[in-house]
C-alpha cells in the first residue's frame, strides 16, 4: 500500500496509531482526485496518438518509374505533378505520364514517366521527324502506326531510341511488277529503288537495255516497269567505195572547157559487223572487219588553160554572110530557130554554122570530143540548164545554143566567122 501511494506521488506517513481515522468523506475526495488524474493522462495520450495517426494517413508510399529507372519513395504530395516536382522530374506536353499530373498520388501504386524524344525515320527514302515516348525502335514505330514486324529496319527493333545517332531506315513491303521480254514478273519487295527490285526478281539489265524508269528511282507500291532487251546481231554488207576526181590542166583546151579522159569507177568493200537491236531497231553498230574487194578508179578530167582567140570584128561584108537562100520546113528544128532569130542575115549565119556542126540533128554526137546535139555542146549535159529533155528536144537544144552564142560571141554571124577562122566555135 505504501509502495502504491509512493508511485502516485503521496508520501507515506509513519504508522501512528494515535492519528485520526479518515472519514468516509475523506475517502470519497481521494477517489475523485485519482479519477481526474487518470482522465488527464488519457487526454494527453489521445492527443499524441491522434498526431501520429494523422501523419501516417497523409504520408504515401509510391513507386516512380522514370524511363525505366524505378524508385520507391514516400511522399506527402497530393498530386502526381507535385510528386514529380518534389523529385525534380520535369515533364513536357509530349511526355507520357501515368497517371496524369493532375491525378492524386496512388497509395502503394506506381507513377510512370516516359520522356518524348525526337526520332528521324527514313521510310522508303522519305525522311520524317517524329516524337515518340517509346523506349525502343519497335515501340517508336508503333507510335507512328508502323508495325515493326512488317518492315525491314536498318537497326534492331529492340535498339534503344536514346542511343540512336543516325536516322532509322524503314523499308516497307510493296508490290512491284516488271515486264521483260513479254513476260510479267510480280513480287512483294522491301527494295528502295527500281534497280534493287529488278535485282530481287533476277532481272539483269545490260548496258544497252532500255528501262522505262531510271534504276535509281524510288520503288513504289503498285509500280510496273518495262525492260526492253537489246539483241546483238552479226551481219555483213557490201558498201561502195567512191572514186576520186582528179583534175589535170590541159593547154590544148580553152579556158572554161573540161574534158573527161578517164571515167571514174566506184569500188566495193565487204563490211562485217555486230549490230545492237532494241525493239526491232538497230541502235548501234560495231564494225569488225572491212575488206576491199575492188578498188575504185579515179576519174580524170582535163581542164582547159588556153586563152580563147580574139573575137573577130563584125563587118558588113557580104562575104561573111552566106548568100544562099535558106529553105525552112514547117515544124522542123530550123523552123523553131527561125522564130527565135528573126533577122535574115543572122539566121543564115546560124543555119550555116549548125549545118556544119550537126546537120541540125538532135542526137548528133562527136565520138572524139564528146560534143552532142544541134549546137554540139561539150559536154552535152550542159544543155540540162535549158531543160531536162535536152537529149531529144530540139527546142531545148536551140535555146541553149543561142544562149551560148550570145554569151561567147554576141551574134550568130560572129560565131560563124569564128568557125570559119579556126574550124570550131
């Protein structure tokens, strides 16, 4: 009893049998005092317990996963955004945050943050810049709607996006058709160029082959390309070797006159070749051999260097004009000339001149000199300037002959006088 009183802070009194005995009232007062002390102690204990309990209620444990780096933390933040701010994690609108930054912090849950990164994709040669929160290339392609399993990549699908330094090449499958030598070949390929697609089909394009699209063009889905083969064909042909014309000066001929003393003759050669034929047309030829089977012979032409004699002076002496009358038959060559030379004396001189030269025959030919026709043109082909029918038409020959006389002598009588003096005109 004394020990109990001592713990309550009441000093134990010495045993004194002479002390007055406590009354019932005194005992009730003591019991009331003990009761109040007990209530006070309980109140203090309750306040402390409440504080501890409230702290435990506000404090949360949550796992934070930032780009695969997972940490379990305890926080008093009420929202995910506050939690991340407390942890020093900055997020942007492109980043993935789950739950959202405005959501309450999940007790004993997990907050996931995936930072968006810019990724360069080269899809069938076309470069695109995209933002992705995927950690791997496969996840990044899924963000842009491309199944990594359906395409060929320049890197592994599991390659981390954060470690990429170059664009990721993506080769999508596409239907490609080639028409070669009448045969249609179709395949599904992830080739990027026409040349690569043809190679996958086993089509070898030669240097002389023609392709409807450049081999470096991008291969597109549904594309059809035509290949026209070149064919090498061997052959031979006989070709002409032209002759040369050699001109030699001849002092016996008048200046301006030419005389062929040796006719030219072309030679022949046989050519062996290989021709490249594309689409039925020869586009190239390689000559293999040339063999001359007959050599050409030069044509020798004499060129006159002799000065012409001076023109005889025109005189009115009757001896220079033929005195005989001229008989002209209608429709004859002389009748044609008479219409062109109305002067009687000049016509008589012309008749006398051409009577001596050709007898007015259109086919008169000098086998020695080669002169031809009524006016004895040398060579006869000169008269082609008056008409294509110079060989047989007297009108054409007479027209040319009168032009020649006028240009060289002036009048038919002058030409007749020259003929009388030298035997030709």
